[in-house]
C-alpha cells in the first residue's frame, strides 16, 4: 500500500473491503458499493455513503426513487445501470469472457469513477492471482477473474489516469504502477 496518497483522495470500498482497509491503516470509506444489506455483517464498518447495486427494479425501488429522501447518503444502482457504466467506461460488457455475466463489483466501482470523470483513480487491493477476499467472513471464493482481467486490460488501454499499487496487477493487465 502506498504511504502517501493525493491530498484530495476519496476512499471508495467495494462490499466489505473496508475491513481490510482498516487493518492497513486506511480511513473509513467515503463511499461503499454494496450488493446486499445485512445489518449484522456491516456492524463493524462505519458506512457513510452507499451505492447499492440491486438486481432488478421493483415497485419499492421505483417508489423510493420518486419520493424525496431525507438524506442523499444512499443511492440505488440497478443491474442494467451497472452494466451500462461498464460498457461506457470499458467499451464492452465482457459477456462470454468467463462464466459470469459481467465483471466484479470492484470493476463496477472503477467504471463508475471513470464515467463520472474522476481525474485520478488508484486501484489497491485487487489481485487476479489470489482467490477469496481479505474480509472473507463468509469464506466466499473470488469470482469474475477472466471478466476482471479483460475489463482491466480495457481500462489500461483507454484510461491512462487509472493506475494500481499492485505490481502483479500492473504486469497482468498493462495498468501503470502508481507513483506518488
């Protein structure tokens, strides 16, 4: 992990990655991409803003979007919108690359940052070499590796403002290695 990051750095974590970030001395997330919500599993994290991925639209989601929310700390991102971000940022949805329909949630967050024109994006804590997750409280295996590799190669090809702190990820995808 880099010792210094840009002064105006925003820490965006995917799912429970805030646990690993905390162990490495990083601050709480400025924004967290979440795919589920089970209060007990999130209790140890200080979550302030949430971008929540939902698989499909429902009347509840539609009604929630229509009404004025008391807070703008949570926003829904439907699966087709997630796919649209990936397509716009990486010029493909990567269907048929591997066993899964799309790249992982981490790549969704990267696509979201690219589309919203974040001027510098530094990817940390992602590996194509390892399975599982550091925060792995459910013993989940890492999925989407072929899709993520293809998506990260596209990011490297189209977005020079995206770099990584992970030397193995840089070597595998062509992403530049972050230099503070």
